[in-house]
C-alpha cells in the first residue's frame, strides 16, 4: 500500500514536472475583432476621404435596415435608416462607405447628409450632442448578400409556408490544445458576463500548455432573435418569436392555412449567446469546474465557439459602418413583403447589360457574315 | 572619338531627362472672375486676389496637369457693376473666351446660370448666401463657398432665442436684405414670442432715427439687422445717437470695412456689434489660416480697413472672401485633374466628388446633394471691440475658436 502510494505520488510529481517542463503559450482569443468575414459593414467602390473626429467625440450608431421582399421572400429593396449620436464637443468630418444609391435626411436629424459615389458624408460641429440621421438607399443586389436572414415563402396546397434561415453562418478554424480548467472557467464567466450585458467582448488570451493546434473547422453563426408574423388575407396572423443559433436550430418554418397572397413582416436582431454559456449545475463556470469533472477540450471548444458567435453577432450590429470604431452599434433588420416594383435604376442597369450582350452577339454574327461574304466574293473574283 | 560621342550623347539624354516636366504644354485654361469692381471694390478685389493667389501657386508648381498635358491657368476679370444685366453680358463673354468655370460674388446668378448650364460650365458663388441661388436639382452647375443665409438665420435663432431677448428683426429693402429677411422669418417662425417687431428699412436712407425709435418703443431688447453695410452703419448711428445701447446682430455684412469706416469718429458705437460669419480656423488651429494670410499679404499687401485701434494700430481685414475664392480654385483644379479632361460635363461631375484641404485647414469640397462648400455648423459669431473682432464666448462653437490678429 505504502509502495502504491509512493508510486502514485511519484506519478503526480512527474506529471506536474512534465507539465511545467512543457512550453506555455499565451494565445489571443477571438474578440472583439477581427470580424470573421470582411462584410458587413458594407463597403463601397470608392476610397473614403480622410475622416476627422475630435478625440473627445464619441459616435454611437443605431440602424434599422428595411428589407422589402417579394412574394417568394427574396429581397427587392434595401434601405438603412442610420442614426448617429455624436457625443462631446468638437468638429467631425465623417464618411461612411457602401453600395449607396442615394441618401435623404431622416426625421430628427440636426444636419443634412452629403452624398458622393458610394459615400455618405457628415461634416460639422457638435456642441455637446448632435443627432445625424439619414435614410440610405443601397443597391439591393450588393447589400442583400450581407443580410442576416434568408426568407422563403411558398404555397403548398391550402397553406402558405414561410422558411426563415440564419444566413450568418461561416466556417472558422478552432484552436485546440491544453488549457487549465480554472482558467477556462474564468474565461467562460467573463465571456458570459459580456454576452448577458450586451457589451462588446474585451480582448483576452488563454494560456496553452504545450502545442496549439488549429486544425478543426466549425460553422459559426450569429445568434438572432426573430419576431414577426405571417398573414393571409382575412386570416388571423400567425405570430412567431424564435432564437436562431445559440445551440438551437438555424432555421424554422411557419405556416398558415388559407388562400390569397401571404405577407410577412418580421424583425431580426443579433442576440446574446445565452444557452451555450449557461454553466452546468452551478451559478458560474468557475464553480462548475470545481464541482464536477469537465473535459478541458470541450470547454476550450465552447469558449472559442461562443466567443466567435459573439464576434459574429457584433459584426451584424453594423450593417453600415460606425465611423467610431469604439462606438456602440445596434442594428435591427426589418423584413416586409412589398409590392414588387423594381427600382428604375436597377431595371436600367439590367436592360443595359442585356443590350450589351445582344450588341456583342449581333456584332460577332455580323462580322462573321461579312467575312464569309467577302471570302465568297474573293473566291469568285 | 566614337566613345566620346557616345558619352556626350548619353549625358545629353540624362540632362534632358532631368528637366522640370516631361509633359507637353496644353496651353491656357481660363477661369473667369465676375465681380463688382465698380460697385463693391473691396469684395471684388479680395475675390480676385484669392483666385489669383491659388492659380499662381498652381502655375508655379508645374501648372494644371490633365493626362499627359500641363496647362497654365489664366484669370479673366469681368466687372458686373452689381448689375444682373452686366453679369449676363460677362457670362457670354466668358463662355466665348472658353472659361472652364466662373467665380462670382453672386450678382446676376439667377440670370446667368442657365447660360452657363447650356455648356455645363460651373459657377461658384463666394459671397452671396442667398437661399435660392444654389439648388442642386434646378441649377446643377451652381456651387457656393460662403456661409448661407439659411445657415446664418438658423444659427442666430439657436443663439438668440435661449437668451430670452425680444428681438427686432430689421432688414433693408435691397435684394440682399429681402432674401435674408425670408430666411430669418423662417428661422424664428417657431418662436414668435421672441420677436418684438419686423421692419423694412430703406436702403438709401441717411437717417433711420424714426425707424429705430419705433423699434425701441416696440419693446425690443436686441436688433437683428439683415442689411447692406451702409444700412447697418445707419442703424448703429441712429440707435447710439438716441442713447440706446441695444445689442445689434448682423449677417457677415456687419464685418464689412465700410461699417467701421463710416463710424470711425465714434469707435464706441461699433463696440458690441455682433456679426455671424463662417469660422476662419479649423480644429487644427490658426496655423493654416495664418499661413494663407501671410502668403496673401506678402503678395497683395494687407487689406487695410482704414481705421485704427485706441492704441493707434492699423486695423486690417482678414482675407475671408479671398479664402473662399482660393479654395474654389483648388477644388476646381482637383476636379479638372480627376476628370482627366477639359470636357465641362466631366468637370461638373467631378466637382461633386473631389475634396481638397482648404486654406484654413478644413476639408473643402462639394457633393451630389449639396453644392455648398460651407456647412451651416461652421457659422460662428464674433463681436467687435476697439475696431477688431473676436469670437463670442457664449456660443458652443464660437467659444472654441481663437481670435485672428487684425492689427499691424
């Protein structure tokens, strides 16, 4: 027994010594940046002019993206009512890029927005607080790619079915390795606190013991809260309120019985990661890792994926960029069925493209005919 | 011998490669300046100087570069005599001379913009802030770098209404006064209690005592006078002669040297006169404007007001209007370069897209929705004391601005 004890102690000492002998690496964890993909925020085709903002100024961005969808749920028009709240006293000269077709002053604005090719401009002086609000009409064909939801509306016999899917999914590589449980517990608690408070993650790192591997691909999505209704003429609307992601399905269906053209109206906003960050059987992760044996590998994966989900959610809080990188940004996406009336410019562009193709085909055919005719004439001359 | 020839030929090639510019000369590019040389000489001269200072700087730096050619900017001066009819004649002459743009104080733009627009030639107003003059939808070729009446009126409402004053809104019957009056009425329409009376003053009158007496009896505790410089001088003369120390507020015309010249014998009557203008300095400080002012004065001399301070120092006028004209010349050059052509339509389109650094350090440019180069937020207030002025301290923007030296 004594020998067994001695062997056990020796093994523990050896394991501790071996761990101490392995190199330690501090690895930066995901968040608050970089974002997982380049867009959103939307970007335009022109280089932005120099942006100037007095250091004392802070700008918060509040956006409502209005998406008009057709009878099948496809986006046909996208605009963004962006409201910037400038706090502090001083000068500002701001430029926001994007596939911008036009801008108009929105209700409550204390200044008029300027427009250049793919740029929304604000310039002036803030006496302490200033509201800059604009309705920004964006090019649908570009902006629609970066909306967080895909809708599909279809009729199936006597029912209209709406499918709502999370479109924020993106593949990402995960780190794997050995991190001590107490540190993982602390980091998960920090991440959970930030998520529940609705604030941006702060940069942090984990201490890896031994090698760090980055070989596993996972799919990351922003959790989204989706609330709305599906309606048929003369029928009571079917209301829904779901979370997509955060350990729940990434899509859902709603159906309504009846005839006529279905109409959908819903709001989606990036949500907190709640479910995946709930500590099992304890009030905190620090307590949970003390209470029961938890797999460090699983906890590390949870920490990495939930932080990436929060980064992804934060990314969709800025459909148009906030000129203040540290400013608080909020975006609500509102989808609504609209009568399909393609934008004249979009129609013109499409027609123009078609004409070009037709012109090229005609030119090629004409050239061939002319060359052939010439050849025949030459052969007979 | 053959080796020597080769070496000499090589040297010759090297020397030719070290020339100032390899670009071919494209000739002259004409910028027309149409200003009231005989109607308002100070305004005319300072605008002309502003454009000339910019173009001479560009010319001496290698000229205007468009593609593979270098062009020399040439100014053609026209005198509109403050007459719309003469401005139309000038416009036709300028277009015949091939002008790529017209810089004007604003005289006759209501009549000239269509003539210029037929050839897509841009007009830039650098003095008149009249609201109807610039209209992106109706007048796509008209731009402005000067504070707008609209901006000044609304900034005055924002500044004066919280003071709880009973304001007499006076304007003269000149076109300038009537246009400004419309904007002032709009700005104060939400707060009629702040207005003690509205009154039109005859612009040619030499004694406004009856009108000012009436304003005093209306209970006015402040006067906002939107008028030409002679009327402002007459209002001050009448009020102070009556022993009425009412605060007087004016648009930028209050800073015109004429007011101080007229009241040179009574400097104390000018004290307290407050005018609105566009800030001369940017957040970066006074250095860029002072550098521009020094460049201006070394070329043309200081614009002397013709009055002295109590200490006997000569008072000079900061070259504000010259700055606007100077900035437009630079924005125009940037647009020409961006357009890569002298095609007026391309230049007009490029004017909506370019930005340059203005003489005061601020960014200067226009855009598709606003052909205004001065934003309303940049309107500040300054008050006279001892024949010079300094930004007021009771307005958030103005209180952040430094005073510009005005004595020599």
